[in-house]
C-alpha cells in the first residue's frame, strides 16, 4: 500500500526539523559545513549525471578540466585530477596507484602517527603494512622520515597538510625532496588543509606553503570541507597520467571501456558543485574565507585563554584544541553535549577539538564560550 505523497512529505519535514544544521552554531567539531546555495543549485541541476560515464556526460568532463586547471594554478603544478567521494577514497586511490607501481619495494606504507585513519583502512583492505613514525603530535622530522625509508623500503609515504586532530602540517617541501631522491611515491593528504594553507601562508600565518613540489606524486583536497560543496566532493591530483591509469580498470560494457576509482556510479553533480564554487570564489574568495576562519579561530583561542582552568593550544590552521586541567575531556564533552554542542575529540592530546568551518560566526563563538563558562561554574559549585 502506498503512503500519500503529502504524508511522506510531512514526516520528512519533521525529521528534517529534528536534524541539527550547521548555521545554528552547535556543530563545532565536525569538518563539515552547510553547502553554499550556488553549490546546492549546481548539484541539483546535475543531479542526474554519473561521473563514471564521461561519454554520456561530456559536460562534466569540461567542468572537471577547468577545475583541475584552477587547482594547478593554486598549487603551481601540472597535476592530473580525479574526482573522489572524499579524503578517504583519495588516500585509498593514492595507495592503490602507488602499489601498482611498486616494483621490488616492500609492501609497506610509511606515515607519521598523526595520519588519518583512512590509511589504516586502505592498508587493511589492500593488505599492506602501515609503519607509523612516532611524532608526539609534532610535524614529522625529516631525518627520521629518511631513516624509516632506508629501513623499510616502503612503496609509498603519506604525510598530512593539516592533520585531523590538531591541524599540524608535515614538512611538505622537504619530504618531497626526500621522496624525489629515494624515488618513492609521496602522497600529501591535504583533505582538510588544501584550501586553506596557500592563503594562510601568503598572509604570514604559516611558515610553509603547499605547492606541487617535484617529488610529490599526489595531493588530495576535500571540497566538502572548506570548499562549501555538498558531500561527497573531493579531488586527488596526480603528478603523472600513469598514476590515473593505475586506478582505472577495463569495463567493457561501458562506452568509455573503463571505470576509474573505487566507486562505480557516482555523482557528476559533485563536479558541478566544485566547479561552481571554484568559479564563484576563485582565489580571492577562498583567500578571504581562509582569513575569516583563522580570525574566528584566534578569537575563540583568545576567549578560551581567559577562562580559568582551561589550557588551549595555539592554532596552526583554524582548529582549536583545548582541555581543562582538572576535568577529564570526555566528561566535559558530555556536559557540552547535554547543552546541545557537538564537539569532537583530540584523543592523542586528551583534549576537545573545535574546527572553525565556513558556517561559524563570532556570535556562535560567544554563545559557546558563555555556555562553557556556565558549565565550569556548575563544576566548581559541586566540589
Ligand atoms: C577529513 C579528512 C580525511 C577523510 O576525508 P573524508 O572526506 O571524510 O573521506 C582524510 N584525511 C584528512 C587529513 C582529513 O582531514
């Protein structure tokens, strides 16, 4: 028996009402944001398209090409791009491509211990071994990276430009040099930091840039993080065409005779959304956005510093990591949850984490700080 259209709609709207929205200012830990209206429009317009079929949907390829050109100007490289569903798929594809180019190297991937969990996932599925370099939550030391490469002869190295827990940036340029000299595949995971670092570097917030240096084999950048596009939308740029060929498989029933990447049918709409945001914002727009985010992050940082008992780490990217000297971070997390605030954790630092994403405003910061003060007051009253 069918339900009435209007009944389904009513239930749908009810569920929607009970779903938190970023612009309400309570989603503070997630690296997601509310997509830009133009990106939503573009996504809806191209809702029927399949990125896996570049023969039927040639216009998607046109947008993809222009997007890649834009990113190549940003990173001053000549990358060959492939659209993915996110940083997870990109990390997977980087390792897959590297693996198929592995030669006589060991079935080992080397990464600082701050690397994203998707690298563990990929290696679990692909049967590689991830050797982690202990970093004590600092950017990896180049001499140590070199030592590990000599010792383990990995087929790939993954470093991160903007780690998930703390926003650390591994030394990209120096690692590229090492990768070049040892002829090792180097993947830069810039899922979070890719659309921030070049601009924040330009304005003196960071001491290193993110460019497509010689020695880098791939860079991945999420658009559904700081690019304001709907989920899923992300891109991986490879230094050579052959690396894309490594992620493609013969698929005889398709008009293109091949499919690439991890997924089969997948949204061409993502490409349209990414293209729109790139065209609309451009350099200047993303630069302005990055500056807005770091400004809010510093205001939040300074606000937290005035609260008794709170320790807060100085921001690198717009990620604020803090803890209380006496209250366990997970119990503070629960208290904040009770008040409707969604923060994430930085378990490696036993701390809480806020990511300042494009939807966040100074008003949100103020309300959060007031709530935190109130919670801490109730703790004091109790003991
Ligand atoms: C977010 C993130 C990922 C995972 O990306 P998804 O889009 O969630 O798949 C990987 N690496 C880093 C550094 C990230 O910040």
